[in-house]
């Protein structure tokens, strides 16, 4: 294992742990998802660059486009939550009432 | 160059520690900006200058600006930075865990990882990643069309989610 591989692997696992444990805001959860997507982008790019499989380097771009879709839907849910509940605490999403 | 890449890798991991340790969303967005900038440095260190440019302009310039703008919806009177006790506890736990795992791999680092793409070529006109991304428009055209279709679909999903007047997907908005 190289230090580069260790870094992006630990970055992905850190984002996953931050998403799984103790989120108070919905926006914090979305930011952790974005961190996971960032580590996936870097991992795909490094795979391309280290193996010199340069025909593969369109894959990080497509991943970035799908990541933009995920981020926009997440932020739309954030806006809708802020309009229905007045806040974006995940605690208030568990109340099953508006 | 390996020292620079090591520094950027450290910035990447510490940026994600700053995001994952549950601070207020203002500071979490700042940590993600640091992580994205350090990721650009890592990609430049490996020779992927075009992918790094895309990451910097699209990701950092487009998406994270929207995230920082949306941080206004998560406003708090007393936002927690990394110095507060609960956040600092998570920071210390994550950093200690990373150090333990890194010491587990210590001494067994495979040193062939510092390759730069196209470094051993004599004369290159375009960098390898620029060529590869340009192939998205020729042989990767199907995925390009799929990607455009997904983005268009996402536009309508967002418009339905945020539509008011009790007509959208969420009726109580």
C-alpha cells in the first residue's frame, strides 16, 4: 500500500464514519457525502494516472457529473426541509409530523 | 515533488477529519474546501493537470459555492468550531485512529506510488488525461448522452422538490 492509496482510502472511510455517526444538521450529512464523492474522484483519477490507462480518465468526469446530480437533489431536499420544518436538524425530521 | 504530494495528502486527510468531526456546517464547508484544494495538489503531483483543473473549477468553484450558500439555511446562533469540546473529541479520536492505522502499515509502504503520468515519454503534445477526457466525445459518446440525460432529469427532480403552492412532490411545502 502506498501513502497515496492509504490517504484516499482513509478519506473515504472518514467521510463514511462522519455520515454514520452523530449528524445534527442535514447539511453536515450532505457535506460528508460530498467528501466521500471527492475521495472517489481522486481515487479514480489516481488509478488512471498511476496505471497510465489514460483512456479511462473520462470516468472521473462522469463521476463528477453524477456527483453534481446527487448534490443538487440533496440541496433541494434541504430547501424543502427548511420550508416544511423551519430548520434542518435531523432530530426534527424524526418527529413524523410537520 | 514527493514532499509536496505528501503535504497535500496530509491536507486531504485533515480536511476530511475537519468535515467528519461534526462541527457547524460553516466550518464543515471550509474543511471540504481545504480537502478539495489539497486533492487538486495531489492530482497535479501525479501529472493529471486537466483533471485537477476540472476538480478546481467545477467542484470547488461550482458545487462548493452552492454548499456554502446553503449554509445560510443551517444558521446557528453559536456555531461550533473545532475547539469546542464535543467536536475536539471527535477530531482527536479520528486523528488517533488514523495514526494507529498508519503505524500498522508503517515500514511496509510500497514506494512505487510516486509515478507521474507521461514522465518517461520523450515528446508529448497533450498530457495523457487531456487525451483521455477528449475520448469522452468520441468513443464514450453513449455515456456522455446518458450523463446529459441524467442531468436533465435531475433538473426536473429539483424543480418538483422545491415547488411550492401544494402542487409539488412534497405537498406541505
